[in-house]
C-alpha cells in the first residue's frame, strides 16, 4: 500500500558544507521580506515570521541553488520511476521551472504555519537545507503527524497538493537556514523575475527529456489526426 509519505523524497549531499555557508552569506544583499498564505487549520491568511531574501541570477549563490535543485529533480524522477505508480513523464513536465529561490532565515521563535503550496501553475516544492545547528524547526507534514529534520546539504522535494499540508515548527535555539522554491509550469516564475530576467534562469534541464517526449508525441498525434486532437 502506497503512503503519502512515499512522495516526500530526500536527496543527500546536494551541496557541500562550504557551498551551504557561501549561500548563507548572500542573505541581506537584497530586499528582506516576509510572505503570507492561508493557515490551513483555520482558513485564515497569515504572515509567516521567517525572513526571506531572493537569490539573484548570474550570481554564484543562485547557480549553486539552481544546480542543486535540478539535481534533486533528476533524482526524484528516478525515484518515481521505481515506485511504478505515477505517470512520471507528465509529473516531471509539471516541475520544469522554479518560481524563485528564497533564502530563508529562521531566528529563534520564527516559524511557518501549516499551509499548502498548491496553485494553478505550481505542482511541487523543493527545499535545500543549509545548516542543522539549531533546535526546533522540524518540517511538519500532515498537521504534524509526520516530522522531518533535514541535514546540512540535503534537499527535500514533494508535491504541491491540498493533501500535502506542511509547515516549519518554531526555532527554539539557534538559526535555521534553507533555500526554497516552488516548481511548476513556466507561468509559475514570479512576476518580478519574469519582468527583470525572463524565465530561462529558472528552467530545469532535468525536465527537458520529459517535455521533449510529450511534445513529440503531441506532434505525431496531431500530424495523424489533426490539430487539437492531442493532450
């Protein structure tokens, strides 16, 4: 029997300790902000308390985060093939772009309330753990029924669906650092990123074979049966 936890995949050693520290040093070079989303337990929009800086394209920190996320997506695709229960080709097409790379700093007492990442153009969520020298700060899934402590340099990826309720428990000691991005169609790239940089920087090469396969099959079908007949 398949469990929802089977769709949460952890990838080890995506970043070295030195690379994690290098990314952390990028915090504060740009605008620091907070975000808001629905708190699923009460269906109210609330601000999270974590402090966030967006990584900027054409910088080493951005490239490290992007390459690590791309590597994790590739590993996830191979893992899903082994599960033999999902349409991997289509699922990977839906993870082709990251919306943004958010460098997230959780100081003592800071957290993210339970929420889901699902939106019409978002189908997955990817996190890179940049340190593990803190207390508290566990990743909570399914309203706390499944908890995960990530290791420095490790990544975690999972679907963005209404049944993947998750959050981060308050930090009780130290500071928790991570990089997060939502994964989806090209339209998921944030409006500011599209305006300032386009979308190519957020494209994941790990998804190209699946996009090419779907596109080729659509072309073959349309050639035989006429436009509009394919997926």
